[in-house]
């Protein structure tokens, strides 16, 4: 399906080459889970590493 008003619902990061953004139509966008903030996911891990 194509849409005139795409909504960004995620980002795909790759080890080599550029990543890309995932888009969906407005009706389907509500079915995608919210993407976690990278800093909130990585900061607890980095703090645990520094505590050793």
C-alpha cells in the first residue's frame, strides 16, 4: 500500500552502510510499538561497566 502522508515508525541501523527509516501510513502507524530512546537503553549498561 502507498500513502500520501507517511509516518516514520522506526529506524534500522546497520553495521556497514547507511541505515534507513521505516515508514507506515497513519492508520498502520498506531500498531507499531514505540521505539526506545537509544540513550536510555545504553546508559544503564555503561554505568554498570564503569562500576567494576
